[in-house]
């Protein structure tokens, strides 16, 4: 539905209205009439006249304050929605407006900003967090409050501001996408691999080989570089060779040369951090001296806790092209000893890294290089003779073993699709 008006000056307006006859918006629901497109041209026409035409075509009432009288504008609109046309007309005249039910109040912005020109509105949010939305709307209005328990917004502002807030809330309050992370953390004993003659660096060089057409099955006793191929496209024309590093990991875990620290699945919303922690929480007693109000000192004791084990933090961001950008922070810690005056404060060894990875939906990626080296001293002695003072060193053998480990992280992010 379109509305077309063309007039020059107030004298021609009356003629135009006479020729058009009854307004096409009369008798229609107001919201439906507001959806019509408007084409309007005017030169030095009173603002009141233009507003009357817009109100007539939508069935709305219009009320103008005294300062609106005498203002004129020149405007040319073509196929413009009613709300946009109303905003342009009012702003061109340096005015503001409020919507009260089926009526429009047009007045000076300062008059609308008074208590009598404010409207209160409540917005119920389904997905977005009310407090976060309040922060986002701070650039629009300072009169937005969050009702946390009901996840609602309470707004007290001019109607034009409320309409802006309504449009922003509609864009923000959408159902967020979710990402499923399949994470596997494997600690590989590289020292043992060297004893077996295996080059760990060559195994972790993950490459893909693509072929056109099915290359056929491979032997059952095939080496990693001779593994079979999987389909890489839905048409079955491109095949991708299996990852040698994944096969090697499974073999090392079975052989005992690698230790599986975590094998977890966790789902999180887009732009929300997920955390996996496998380990134990160790209590730590902290003693300190503090000054009293009278000038003396006293001893205070507090209890704190530290996490020891495997911790993995992942923050996903989903793009419109189906890519997933993940900020991954793995951490592995363990207690290596105790320090302090009473040897009661645990000393931990921690390996931590942060990486940002961008992959396609369902594409697997690896993180590695978190190396750790431990020195372990073992003592072998002859029974009885190894405990006799002075000569016990003759019957003892000391050996220092160095163990090197590498933490390898395998992560597969997948966008959760709606089942409905």
C-alpha cells in the first residue's frame, strides 16, 4: 500500500486533499496502516499540514504544541515507511515527538523531556541478560534499569527514545547459538619415545593429503602414511587421508607412553566462556601480621584454596560463514613440594598457554608444545650395609632420571543445530 502526495504551498494542499478523497488508512487497524509506504513532496509547507496528512493516512490522532505553529519544511520522500517519514519530518523542523496509544504529540524536545512528556515501558527479555543490555543502552538513555530476578528492563523516557530502545532490544534479545566442544588432553612421555626410537616431532607434523576419487582400501597393517582415506565432500569426489597424529595418540595411550588427562564434552553459548577442570582443590593456610587500632600487632589466619590438576578454558565466537573462532587457555598444574616456615605451603608447577584458533564447524585442531621436565633421584642400596654410618655410601647407588613430557590438546568444536 502506498501513499502519494505532491503539493506546493498551503493553497495547493487543500486542493490535493480534496482530489484524494477519503484516506486509504481509515477503517484499517492502526498498526497495519503504519506499514504503508509513503511518497511525499512539499516545498515550504507548514509542518502542521504535513503531520495532519501523515496522521490521516494512518488513523492516528495528532496534537501539536504552540511552538509548532509557523514552522515550515521542504521534504521529498519516496516509498518511505511511516515511522521513518514521521521521524524525518519532525527532526527537520527541529522538534520531537511522543507516541501515546493512537496519538502523536509533537513539541519542542525540551518540553518533551519534562516529567509530563516521559513514558514508562517494561521490556521482558527472553535470552539476553538484563544488566548487560542496560550497559549497551547507556548510549541511548540513562533512564534504563534492570529488574534482575525477572530479567526485565524498566525504561522511563520520551516515546521516541523508547521506540529506539525497542528496536535495539529486538536485535539484541535473540536466541544465541551454542557450540559443543569435544576436548581430549593427552600427556606424552617423550623421553620414553626416544628410548623406543620414535621421533615425536615427526609424528606431530599434522598434514592432510587430498585426492580426486576413491584411492581404494589400504592394507590392515598399514603404516600412518599409508592409512585409508575418508570422504571430504558430500559428493564423494574428494577424499582426505586420516590424520596420522590421531592414530599415533591412540597407540601411545594403549602402549602406556601417553596418559589421557581429560576426555570431555562441554556445550556453551556463543561468546560465553566454558571451563573444564579435572583435579583437586588444595586448602592453604595463610598467616599474616596486622597492625591493631592501638598500635600493636596481632596474627591473623585465613584459609585459601588453589586448584591443582587440568584446567581448560574455551571462549567461542561464531561467524555468519560457519567459522568458529576459539580462544583456548589450557593449564596443567601439580604439586612438586612444600615450602614455608612449617613446610605446609604447597609449591606447584604449572604449564599454561593461550591461543586463538579459527576453524570451520566440526573441524578438529591440535595444540601442543607445553613441555615439562622433571628430575627424579632414585637410591638403590644394599640391605643393612647401606644404612651403616660412614661406609653406607659404598653400598649405595644414586641415579638421576630426567623425564620430559609434552601436553597435546585435541579439540573439535561443533555448532549445535536446532532439533525443532
